[in-house]
């Protein structure tokens, strides 16, 4: 409202000044034309009597003064004898005697007038002057009337503006207050809080952003809590086995040497499992903190994929799955860390085998002009469409109800996504429930 007033009020005052100035200019112009007309009448008819001039002066509602070349009043309109010509100062007379026209505004007895004087020059000689005195009373009344209309317009516009500004401020501040309350509630942990979206403008966009933030925070909190529960269980299980079977061996609660070796094997397997979980956590933490480095070299992705298949072949055979490899020609060379590239392949293959009950798992390597594309395809249970965008996030597990059955800590695909990004590559996933899942990794090709 202050900005509106700072802009509008000076504009209104300027308009008033312009109207007043234009009105006075028009009045001076009219009086000047009338005075020139009187001079023309006298110059063309030297026998013109004063009665005719007085008649015209009375008709035009002005006071007429005729001056000689010395500046003395020789005649004036008889209906205006009450106005003394003392207002004709020496300065005004000198102006007329110099052959210049006179235009002034004066006040006589608290009444405003315009003075218009025109010299009468014949053959280059000053014969006298015509001076017209015109009252501005009617003009000032008209200006006052216009001013009142302008004031009323200003008041009406300001009232309308105040109403509109009040309505807009309430319309904007109400959702803002709601959003402020919602953000405070979200900060206090009430992540189910949502803001009502009432418009499609910037305020509505902010409300959408707050709701999205609340959804993301809730999902992060839930996945974090689930991760903590999963990790706690994953760590607790091998620790329990280690503690239990170590106690069995320590107390010699076994009957044969074969049974003892069996318990030692279980302890070794659980120690490896525990070490893998810890290593995954350690690697992911280093990646997220930017402290994880690669040792890149020229790598043939056919070799990496074949090596990875060999390492998971036993796991696939135990489930009766068939592994297939479709190599690329010519050799698909990229620039990368062979150890970490194999880790990517092993994580994806392990995931595919784990969630596939029957069928096959295949790797296809395709060499393009500038890219190398690798696809890992399984015939497993698939991923629900609404969960596809979350599979690469840390802590996230699709099969929550049977997470113990399938194993894993929810870190494998998060590690894969980080390693792929570190190789300047991209990874995409497509899946259909009960049909299977396809992971596609696109690497920049190493050109020879």
C-alpha cells in the first residue's frame, strides 16, 4: 500500500498541476487573441468609438484599458470603473513601450486576474497599448470543481486499492501461515503433515514443494528405521552364530571331530558374512563422502562379464537357473577400475539370481559407436512400478516382508549406483511383475 501511495499520489498531484497550467495557458491565449483583435479593430478604423470597444469588452466579460504612447490611461470600459489602474506598474508599461506583449497573473482585492497587454504599432511607431484585465474567478471555480472530482477519484481508487490489497494479502498470508505451521510440525517430527494446495501459482508451487519434502523425509525416516532394523538383524544373526558355536567348541559339546569341523565351518561362513556387511557399509560411506578412489585402466567388458558369471555359477546351479552370456564384437573396451566393475556385475547378478525362482539370467554386451551397453536380464518376480524409482537408494528393500528369506542389507544396488556414477556411466532399470527385471548400464566407449 505504501508503494502504491508513493506512486499514485505524486501522479495525482502532477495531473492537477498539468490541468491548472494548461487552463491558465489557454486563458492567456484567449485573452491575447482578444487583445490582438481589439488592436486590429482600432488600427483598421481610427474613427471607432469607445462605445463599440466597451460593448465588446462587456460581451466578453473583460475590463479594457486603452493607453497612449506615454503609458497613460486614455479610455477604459465604463462598466469597470471600480478597478483602479494602479496595477499597471512602471515595469508593465515599460514592457509595452518596448513593443513587447504583456502576460501576467495578479491579485486585486483577493481576486485573481490575468493581465494581457498588446502594443499598437503603426509604421514602426508606438501609438499606444491595449490592456485587458480578465477575472479568473470562474476559472478557479471550474478548477476547484475539477479538483474535487479528482480528490473523489483518488479516494475511490485508494479505497478500492486498499480493499484489493487487503484481500490479496489475506489470500496470500493464509496459506503462508498454514505452510509455516506445517513446516514447524514437520520439524518436530510430524511427517504426516500436509499443506492444502489452493492454487497453481507460486504459493501453490511452494505448498507442493513442502508436501514433497514431507513425503521424502517420511520415506527417508521409514527406510532409515527399516535399515537399522535390518542391519541390527543382519549383524545379530552372525554374531549369535559365532558366539554360540564358539561356545560349543570351547566347552567341547561335540561328539566327533567331523562335527567339530562342521561348527568351525559355520563360524568361518558367518564371519565372512559379517565382514561383507561391514565392508558394504564402509564402502558406501566412503563413496558418499567422496573418499572412495578408482584405479582406472583399459578394460574389456566381455572379460569382466565372463569372470563375474563364473563366480556366481555355483549359486545359479543350486537354484537350477541357466546363465547366458552374449559377448560383443569387436571387443568392448572402456576406461575403468576392473575390480569395481566386477563388483558392479557381481552385485547385479547376485540380485538377479536371488530373486529368480526359475528360468535364466543373462548378460548381453552391445558395442555402439560411442557407448558400451550392458544389460542384465532375469526372469524373476519383478519390481512393482511404484517402487522402481527407489531401488538405487540406500536402505531400500523391495521385498520387505521376506527380507530375511532373500538376505541382503539393502546396500547392494546403492553401491552399484555410486560405482556406475563414478565411472561416468548411467544405469537404468525396467521391470514387469512376474515377468522379470532388466538392468541396463551405459558406459562411454574407449576409442582406439
